[in-house]
C-alpha cells in the first residue's frame, strides 16, 4: 500500500514521523482486511493518491504522504475533492 501511495518505506520517512511509520506497519500486520486490501491493490493502477476507506492506516498514510518531497500535488487534489 505504501509503495502505491508513493511513500518510501523506512529511509524516506522524516525521522519525526518514524513512530507513525511503525504504527502503520504494525496495524497492517494485524489488519483483518487483508483480502479486501489485496483485491483493492490488484484492481488499482501502480500509483494511487489515497488509501481505501476500509484501511485502518488511511490517516497515517495521508500524513506520511505529505511529509515527503514533491507531494504538493496530493494536497491540491485533496482540497479539490473536498470542495466537490
């Protein structure tokens, strides 16, 4: 999921968000939605902007996306969707 969202696991995460990364990783390991997640990943293109609503890490993934270089376009798309 992180790869599809453009989040660089480990090395690309800003140090102050390493706890967020670890929390997301743990949630994913214990997630009960793995079949739904696999089906969603299999049906989507190689890159997506938002995690699915059923994902327990949606909030963390969203935060981690903004803490990487070159993610201003995601914020703009999110604002545009919120205004619709």
